[in-house]
C-alpha cells in the first residue's frame, strides 16, 4: 500500500512540485560555501559534521551536479556550486521575507515608521520605496523626511527616525548599516563653461575652477574633500549650499562648478543647459541604509530596509 501510494505521488506530482530544492539542504550548502569549511559551518549551524556532509551529498544527488570540490584546506565552489550559491542568498532571503510578512499579517499590524534621506535620494528613489512599502503595509503610517546629509544622520542617531539613507558609515555601535551602492560623482557646469566640451576633467584642473559645495560636511562633501586632499589640491569655494535647485541656479547664473551623483545628473539636469563631466581619477561616494541597532529587528524596519535595498538594486542595475 505504501509503495503504491508513493508511486502514485510520483506520477501525479506536477513538474513544479518535483523541481524544487530542499530548503534545509540549501541553507546548509550556503553556509558551507560561505565559510569554505564543513567543520566551521557545522559548528556555526550547531549540527554534527558527518550529518552536514550527508545533507550536502544528498543535495548534490538531488540536483545531479557536484557543488563542492573537497581539498586538504577545506572546500571550494565548483562552477555549478557558484551558480547555486549566488542564487541561494536570494532564495533564502525571500523565504525569510515571507516568514516576516506572515508574522506581521498574523498580528494585524498597526503603528508608524519613519525614514530620512537627502534630497537627491528622496526625489530619485523614495517614490518607489514608499509605494512598495505602503502596498504591503497599508495600515502603517509612514513618514519620509528630507534633510541635508549631516542632518539625516542626526535624525537617526537621536532616534527621531527609524531608518535613514546616509553617505558615510559611522563607528557608533548602536547604528546598523548596509551598503546600498557605490556611485560616481560628476562635475556639473553650464554648457557655455570653458571646460564643457572636454571628455573628462583631470583632478589637477579642479584647483583652477570656482565651486559651490554642499554645506553639510558629512556625506558628499566629505568624499569631495578627501578626493582633493589625496591630489594635493584645494578648491576655490565661498558658497556652501545644501539645496540642489539652488546649486543648479548658481552654476547657471555665476558660471560655477558643482558635484552631483551620476544618477541625479541623468535624471535632474536639463542637457540644453548643463554638462556633467566624468572625473579622472574617478570620484565616488558610497550610499548606506542604516537603522538603530535596537530597532533593526522590528519587522516593519526590516521590511522598509528590504524595499530600500530592492529599489536601489533595480535602479543601479538599470543605470
């Protein structure tokens, strides 16, 4: 009877039901691949090493491919293992997200959450982030605050907001950061500027130009100043502005130069009036999503951070 039932299940199961990966074995494989060691992964997972090895062998048998190459120093990923390991993080992340959403739904969520970001992030990324979050949590009251880069961090550190998009990680232990993207900065000038027709601008040329720079020292200005210090140059600047529209107006009216992230240049600059020039060597800034460590485990904070990461990943891939 049991054999007959098993045979029937095998015949009636759909292709979708048969072509699945055991989630526990996938989790075990992910950690073995990450740590490059059965013994270290077994200790981390809290299971016996022989049992872990059997689960990985069964996963390889299920998939019909070798995932790990054993050697004297541990293990390495095969070509097939590399593919699965890359997908495993996304699959396990989706499973975790699903469990969080079920947990939230079970408790009929109500409450509020807040996020702060600089103007450029607010205009380019926040509409999609907000739209996705409120679609999943329509009963949660969401507040989005636009502020200068330094003020964004202050809002977070003081507990005034739950989540923030910041431009420079701090060493404070109470702040939990995840990197979102590394994006190049461009030198922005009006189309009639003498350097507007160049393909790029050498760092040494910057010392002969006049600038308007961000007022907040934390964030983009910090990257700019470090870039100039590394080149042994000092910028000619008497204007410090945190308003992007005002910076753009001054670039046009006073023939000044400014720095803006490439994505904002692509979306916010009128090509008939402005030119955005690459720098040599490249000047970049790193963007992070951050929350207070004490609030990072909240399902709503985790859900909002997940949407921030997702939107940044999609827009960065499309750029």
